[in-house]
DNA sequence: TCAGCTATTTATAATAT
DNA sequence: TATATTATAAATAGCTG
C-alpha cells in the first residue's frame, strides 16, 4: 500500500526503518482494536521496537490474556499428553501380545 | 476496505461476525509478521475468538516476549516509584519548612 | 530529521457461486 | 456453510517542503 511495492525483509536504512515502524505499528494497533470490537475477541499485542521501546494493546489487560494463554497452552499439553499415553499403551500392548 | 464502509462496533449477526473474524484475524497476523521482519521488532500477538479458540504469533516465542514484557513493566514501576519518592520528599520538605 | 501528501498497493465488505 | 470474486475503503511507500 504505497507508491511502490516492497519485499518483506529487514529494512537496511535505519531512518526509513524507523519511519516504517512508526506507521505500521500504529496501523497494527488500530487493526487489533478493531478486530477485538467487531468480533468480540480477546486480544493482546506486545511490540518491542529494535531500540527496546515497548508498545502494547490489550482488549482487557495484557496480564489477564497472558494468564488465559498460559492456561490454554497447559490444557493443550494435557490433551497431547493424554493422547500420547493412549498411543503408547496401544503400541505396547501390540508389541507384548 | 470493502464494498461498503463499516462502523467499528460488535457485529450482531453471528455468521458475518465469524466470517469477518476469520478474514481480519489472518490480516492482523500477516501484518504482525511483516512488521517484525521489516523493522526488526519483537512482537507477540495473542487472539482468543469469542468461542475461546486461540490463535497466536510471536517473532521469537510468546513466552520469551511475555517475560520481557513483565521485566519491562517492572522497570517502569521502579522508575515511577523512584519518581514518586522524590516528589513526596520534595512536598514534605516544603510543608515542613 | 519530521510532519503532511497522494499514487499505489493491500485488505476486505458485500456478493456470487 | 465454505470458498472465490470484485468493487471499494483503508493503509502506506516514497515524495515534498
């Protein structure tokens, strides 16, 4: 979306990298907000610039979304583990008989 | 960006909310990736759909970015606290004299 | 550097299949 | 209900003062 097409690779020139960062960061934050509102989604977005500055957005709070993220990931692990156990016992039974 | 202009408010119709969620989610994830690459930024994006499904992107890993986020926030608190202490002592001195 | 401008590209809302 | 199309809105790359 601009005067020219660009390829997605690190921008070498540090000035234009900074300008692009500023423009696209605000675009990304805006779109995150819009998605959260339009679709009733819970969204957390954390951005560190290459100079270490922090920018963030969260539809509720970053902390609560991170907590939910961790809980969800744990559940996934449990599901995966439960499946693994089943697969393992299946394999073992068929080896042993 | 579409056949018509829309206002940013929760989409009532659940079917079109789902369709919009799907389209905009993929757009948001794409733009997060682009920003990370173009500008050498560290980005974490966590999205929970209204039905509780999790989608995420992280330029490195969500966990490491969350850790960095927490560390950065702690530093901010320390800075704020240090400032508060100074302001308080200034105010107290000027009250006491 | 640094904030506008606009020609283009890109994203997507509505529609069609 | 899911996928593809297309007209249009929105984002933004490079420019300009």
